[in-house]
C-alpha cells in the first residue's frame, strides 16, 4: 500500500522532519500536536485548558483534512508534563468526543517540544464512528 501524506494549513505546520499525518490504507496516523496556533505558530493564549482545547482543534483539523472527523479517532495518546492536569484533559475531551470513546493512553513526561505542557497523537480510521 502507498502512503498518502495529509496536510492542512488549519493545523500547525511541522516543526521538524515529519508530516502532519500519513494515511496507509484506511488508517490515518496523526503526528503529535502541541498547542501551537496554526496562524502564528506560537502557543495558544491562556491556561492549560486553552492549551488542551488548541491541541484538540489541531487534531480535528488534521482529521478533517484526511476526510474524517475527530470522532473517527480509534486511539489517542496523551503526553503531559504534569499529570495533575489529567482532570482538565478529561473535561475538555468530553466536549470533543461522545461514546464510543477511543482507546487512550495518558503518559507523564519530563518535557515536550518547545516547552509544551501537553501533546497528543492519534490514529484515525475515517468513517469508523
């Protein structure tokens, strides 16, 4: 199967040698997103809640560029520099997803690119919701 590169200007451009997402067959692998505003390439203004919302908006834009929607995400990996923010992630996530929820992992890490507090990556299958 050939790879199809997914790209949109509605999500931050890659800050390294990677694609926003890659589709192989029916599966779309969405690269890790941090809370960068796609227009300014600066962190979203506000607190951790605003950062988590920005990350979900970035994921959503990439899913849509791949012909799907956020609800089509089957696996979500969340990386947090402070697991004390896990509750905020859950609250915000519940506004973006309805049951059935994707499989998920939440991992505490020492640091993330550009000093971000949160990063998320996803696997999506368009039309699977």
